[in-house]
C-alpha cells in the first residue's frame, strides 16, 4: 500500500488517480482517493457503441501511461477495474504494482 501511495503522490497528471490522504505511517493501513463515478468495466457496452467516448477513454489512459513512462514507471496492471471515470475524465489507478524502466 505504501508503494502505491508513494507513486501516486509523486505523479502530477490529470489522468492518474490522486491520493487525497493516508494515515502517514511507514506501513499505512488506509488511504483515500476521490470517489469515481464508475469504472470502465461497468460501461464497456456504452463505450463500444460510442466511438468518440471510446477514443476519449483511450486517449486519457494513453496520456497517463505516457506521463508515467517519462517518469520511469510502467503500470503492470492496466485492467478495466483500474480505469475509472472521475468528474470529467478517465484516470488510471492502482499503481501498487509498477516496474521501473
């Protein structure tokens, strides 16, 4: 959990889920993120039928990954449950399993 907190707090990108707060310990027992409206897994049918929305989601995820790669990180669990809609954009969450470039 600490690994995820450290990585997500180090990033400053609109398409990477921010960490809002955490217990501040070396071995955190909790952290908070903004509440997402939904995950891509729940809206895959809508995205499949709306090319513009699908392209927008892909652009947001690619933007997050491009930023992370420039920082030397590779997300090792890009999966539907880790792509969330937050306010007006898609964000990539769960940076606990990453690898350095």
